[in-house]
């Protein structure tokens, strides 16, 4: 056993070194990216100006000329108010509220307005304002919102805006793009995304080889006489023993995350189909005009109920004119549950406005409604009327493993308090420890190569 483990411990040193170097180096880049994250001057979604619908043209007439509209939002830009028509295929059109005329390139103009609102910087001239419809190194999957418009600013920053919700999806620059691309290529092997089975096989074999090196290293440390180990070999053995626990935590959580989160294994979220908005008259428009006449609103839109009736929605209330009823968000989400979750008994339902072990930062969207139904947990975004996350028991176990054993969020508890400063101190401490462990692990890898080469020469 001793000879077998020693032989393979030495034979696997080069492939293990290669993968560990890529993973540890890119692992160091991740907390650096976190510390370099660009923070916009404004984070809150822009409010709707009072009297935005005063003198409005007929919305029902506009909808009569179009099909597959699922929502109409009222937005302000270019010193005017506009109807933003959102279609089932996620495309959008804009109509002037007063004239009822369609605005050409309305989405590009509105994206520029939002970019200036959030970042307060001038946009670069002569750009096409591309519409991003899929994830890439440029716009990673963790950003969640699609489609988005990219606006390049004169100071080198790029901003990605989800115009259908007026949300800022991502702020980036060339430095962050390089870090994100390096992390994707070296840590998750994103260049193999088109051949997922091959990616999973290669990464799994590499992780198992690393696991073998950790276990065999511990065995050899206690079986091999200490008197035989001298100089660098002694340091390598002792350092390997010390780092074996953190490396094993990274190895185990990495395998768990890889196998469970692969698109070939995980259950993809299906997009909920929402009913088409059809207006027979402008009764809902008249109600919305009165509602917004004397007050700024954080949002105003028109949607359809499951029965096809027009609803007027603000940030926290939904008005059903047909039933002469006002719904709060909880009642509204209950209406969505059969369509999103299915016909399963609801055990518990509550609003969640923070990230947790169940619903981590990677999900991005807040607030969401946490719904315990059947054997699963569901997190529903009321704004988009879509499912943000479905959580099975094994998903929760993997999420806890990845958060605590891979990203080491258990270290956050070393800094007491829940305020912003306490959270920032905890993040800095955690990032510092993670970077330190990765650096020492890289040194351990190099010493292993040197020790192996020295013994080969002898």
C-alpha cells in the first residue's frame, strides 16, 4: 500500500499541479473581483413622475393594433412619458403617452437615460447599444436578468440595463472583464460549455486526482519516517498536512457543486407563460391616471389576470377594477402559484427581502416570496411573475456546502454585527484568508514539483 500510494503520488504531480494551479490562481481572482466591484451612485429604481398620464392617449387603441403584449409599463425619459409595451418574446416597443405614436429606437434611448440615472456619466459616442440576449464572459450567468442593453461610458465603464424593469443588471470595465473571463476559463472551463459531458468528465477526474493526492499525502506523512524527510521535503510534507483540511473542503464542495449544478443534471427553470393583456376600453387607464395624478410612484403598469381582466399594478398594490378589489402582493402571488408552482398544497408563504443559506446572493433578485409547497421550496419574483429558484433537499445541501465549504462564509461569523461596516469587515477578513490559503497552496504545489525533480536527479 505504501509503495503504491507513493508511486502514484509522484506520478500524478504534474496533472494535479496543472489543475490546482488553474483553480487556485482563478480562486484568488474571485475575491479580488469582489473587492474591485464597481458600485453605482444610485441603486434604487427611478420613480415615476406625478401626472405622467395626464392627457394620455388611448391605450386600448394601441393594444388593439398589437398582439402578444403581456405588460404595459409607464416610464419617463427625454422629458416625456411613454407606454413601454412588453411582448411575450421579451421584445419591447415604446409609444408616446400623449400622441400615441410609436418611438423608433425607444429602447436604446431609454437605456441611455437609465445609464445616466444610475452612473451619472456621459455615454460614449458612436455606439450601437447592443441587446444582450444570452450569457457569456462579457455578461455572466449570475447576473440573472435577460435581455439587457449594454451602454459604454466615456470613462471606460460598461453598464448593462434591463429596460423591462428599469433595473441596473451589471456595471463592469475592462479590468473586471479580464478577471471574469479568466475565472470562467480557468475555474469552470467555460470554453467547454458546448460539450458539457466532456467538461464534467474532465473536471471530475481532475478533482478525484486531487482528492487522491490529499488522502495519499496524509497517509504517507504518518507512515514515512520523519528522519528521512529533510529540508524542502520536510516543509512540503508538513505544509501538506496543514493545508489538507482546507484543500479537502474545497475538493469535496467542488465535486458536489459540479455534479449537481451541471445543466445535464440540474433541473432547468421553465419560464412561466403570462396571459396576454387585452383592453376593451380605457377604464384601467383612467383609474391609473387618477392614481398617479398627485404623487410619484415607484412603478406603474398594466397586466392581465389569469381570467383576462386588466389589472393596474404599482410597487406594492394591484387593483382589480372588474372585481372592484385591491390586492396586496401576497394575494397577488397566491394568484400566480397554480401557474408557477402547480396544484400542490402550500405549507408556508412569506416575503423574503434578504439573501440566506437557502436563497443565496448568486440568485440576485430581491425581494422574493418564499413558498414551501410539497417537498420543495420555491422563490417567486412577483415583479416578473416568474420562478427565481426551485430548491429541493439536495439543492439546499449543495448550497450550504458551496457557501460554507467552498466560499467559506462561516468565517463571516468571526465579525459580529449585521450593519454594512460589519459585513464589509467580515468580507475583507474572509477574502484575505481565502487568498492566503490559495497562495500557500500554490507554494506547496511548487515545492512538490521541486522535491520530485530533485529525487529524480538523484
